[in-house]
């Protein structure tokens, strides 16, 4: 059997200003760790032999029909504008239109130096590759828009980081596209209006064909990002590095660097080792999404002749975004609480629960999954704090039927917990991939009770707590 990928590369047909054509750099001894057959089937990809797939998904062999390139973009990183970023350790192989009619990028991440590497080696080590594979596939199973993982390959050569020599790896990432807010910023900052207009039209055609012009695109992206951030918060997810170059126009979650899921709930939680001032804390993600989209608005406005009218319309669109996020957040948390109708006091009820959880060291995922049971009560250092809230919740739910099935359908039992990810990586580095494969299997059905995997629902013990997560570049 020979690997077949039905490429149809629209981005590569754009002018050269948008990218640098480049093959991935070969590696020493590629070994296929995993291939996502379910995703491949949707994409119309026919798998081949393991050795052949290892060669393709490591970058050692460029498959027929591919058009490898590194994309150009810029962006704000922790609020500071960097005029040129780009794919510094990734190569876009090309695109396919799947059996579902959706167009998707196929990108090799960790595939070597590009003109945008800024002194880096362009490589990735095994830990972040496995982490992104597990977390992105878990997000997909949770129903949250996300990039996905098609394959992971060991390179057979070391990557040198501060920790020392680490095993190298390449992730094959799949996305609706890799267009980011920063993709527009770079041309706006350069005053290259021709490229900005061309990119705007391309983005509309690819993602939002119903949108009319630059402001129609802005409105569509704002709506998609509002839904996405509310979904993150509903499962306790912290992106960790919400720079504009990590904000996808498609509305997908992209770039799983220092991301993490909450264990104990605290709204100001920060995991990212590089977020020293809490810019991207759990409870600031909505604010930062709005800030990012304001930067997109600033870029898009540059191509509109009637600048005053464009500023007025863009301001209206961006100013509406906080309300859209709050409305979606409220809808999702109502569902989590098995509230099938809407009443005026619902937001206060939800916020009261979250305050009590924060004050009593309650585990975010386990509390919501167990609402209405003794298990939820046990999450609180002072169970009486939960009892007081539960009485109000039960009074609110009168006449709404049984809560348990609704709660189970809306609240996952399983998330990729930080300490389990670290343990999985440690095992894989020593050659044991069993925890990695087990996590993928369990997280594929996160809303189902899986008694044999109950240990994966356990919060970390004091010596297992992960204090910081890293980009892994």
C-alpha cells in the first residue's frame, strides 16, 4: 500500500509575498509513533506502510502534489508588536479537500529552519509534540474547534535545549487554515495594500463566503472567536499564549504551547512560564480575544478608502464582542448546570458556584461532572459551602426533570490533566508509549464514564502539581 494525499493547494497559488517556498529539512532516522487513521479517512488520505509514512511526515520525502512553503506573518507578542515572525519551525505541505467537503492544511511542525526562524533551529522535541497531539485531539473530542494531529514521528536525532539533549520529533498538524491575525498585520504594517486586499479576499472565499468585504470578515471572525473563547472557559482551558500570531482567522484553537487545563479552580490561574504578568490568565482570555480582534480591525481598515466610516463600523463590531462572549459563556454554563431554560438570576447562580469553588479548592472538571451528588460536595474543603449553593440550584431546577443525564452530557469526565501529560512525556522519552496511547484512547470519549480509567480523573497530589508549562520551541 502506498501513501496517497490528494493535494489541492490554493495558498501556494497566491503571490510569493505571502510565503517562502521551501522543502522541510531531512532527519536522521524517522520512526512513526502514531498515525491518525480516523482523521486521514475524513481527509481522503490513503495510508501507506509505516516506513513510507515516517519518511513523509518527518519531512524526509516530499509527497507527490505537495507545495511546501513557510508562511509569512507578524504579530503582537504579550502586547509588543514584532514586525516579522512567520513559520520559524514549520512547513505547510499543502491542502486537501476532504470527503466532507472541507479544505484543510497539512503542516509539518518541527521540520527545520526557515527564513523566519530568527536564530532558532526550527526543530521540536518529543515532549511538546506528544502534548500537542494529545491536547488537540482531546479538544476535538470535547467539541471545541481546533487544529488536529495527523501524525507524530520521532526524528532519531537530538534537539538541544536548556535542559540538555532531548529526542527530536515532528508533528503533522491539520487546520482549516493557518491564517492568523498576524497574517494581516504584516501587510498593513508594511503599507502593502495590494497584498492585504488579496489576503482578505482569499480569507473570505476560504472561510466566510457569506461575508461582504473587510468589515464582513471582521464581523465573522469576531463571532467565531467569541464562541471559541467561551468554549475554552467552559472546560477550564487556558491557552497560555494568546498572541495575535496565535489567533486563527478560522476560529480554531491553534498553537498548543504552554496551554493547560485547570485542576483546582482559581480564575487568575496562569501556567505559561513566559506569562510573567498574567496577561493570558484564565479569567482574562475574553478580554485578550477582544484586544486581538481590535488589532485585526486596525489592519483591515487600512484597505478601505472611506476610513472614517470603516473606523466607525469596526469600532461597533469590536465593542459588541464582549457581550457576545458573555452571552455564549452564559449559554454554555447554563447547559453545564442542566438549566434548559433561561432565567434572570442564572448568571448570579453560576458566579456564586464559581466563587465558592475558588474559595474551597474545588476541582473544576470533577465538580461540574458530579453536580448534585456527594462527589461534588467532596471537592470542597468546606462541604457546607457546596450545600448552600446546591439548595439554590435545586430550587432553580424545579420542573426541569432529571439533572444527571444532562450533566453527564455537558460536563466531561476526562480532560488531559497537566500531571498526566508530564508523566506521559516522561514515559515516552524512556521508550514507553503505553501512557500516550492510553490517554488518546480515553480522551476520545471524554463524556463517557470509563471505570477502568478512573485514575485519569484524579487531581494531582501535592508533589504532582504542575506549576508551569512551556512553549517547547
